[in-house]
């Protein structure tokens, strides 16, 4: 397996993604605006390239995919840049703040023939699985599911 994935954003949740992709032996680079944070990661993972500007990662021809764990309000713009740069893209939830931005990312991924994936860790959380089972079995009565369109 070649190391061709980069993580953009190494903070609160990104540190877990760095660890996981490094353990999978597929991580080649990390990016964070905090140089002190990058220095501590470099000590732990000396084989990784480090960047402070994610646009430099997007220009790198050996990086085929990016994992985005930046603040939620940046997900849309960073993911859009990544897709348009020809990178397969995993973005932590939420994929975007506004529904229309999420739709645009899906359209760009389709047009560019790129993989776009959003994190969904809670889908497999034991509490969520139990709730789904209770609903399916009718143990909690009738559940009214309502979809509310985002206004924006």
C-alpha cells in the first residue's frame, strides 16, 4: 500500500485521524496552521511531511486523498478546494454548515469523478444502535420522523 493520504487539521479530532491513518500505513503528510502542534506531531511521527498551508498539500502530486478535520465552518471551502484539485476527500462531520454547500460538494465530486465521504462515527455508537433497535421493535411507541430543510 502506498502512503498517499494527508490529514488537514491535527487538533481535537484530527489527532485521532492522524493516528489511525498512520497505523494503516497510508499517511504521508499532515497540515495544521499551528507550527507548535506540527512540531509535536513530527516528534511522534518523524516520517510524515508537514505543511502549514493546506493549499500546498493540494498541489502535491503524490498526495491522492485528503482527510479534513478543520473547524466546521471551513469544511466546505477546504473540501471544495480539495475536490477541484483532484483529491479524493474525507471530511469530518458536518460536511458543510449550509445544506446547499453540501449539495454543491456532492455535485463537484460527481463531476470530477472523486470520492467524497463524510465522517459518521456516531452511526455505529452503541447508544444509536440501541435506539434504532428500540424503534424497530416498537418498544418506545410511535416515532414521528420529521425532516426540516435548512434555511439559508
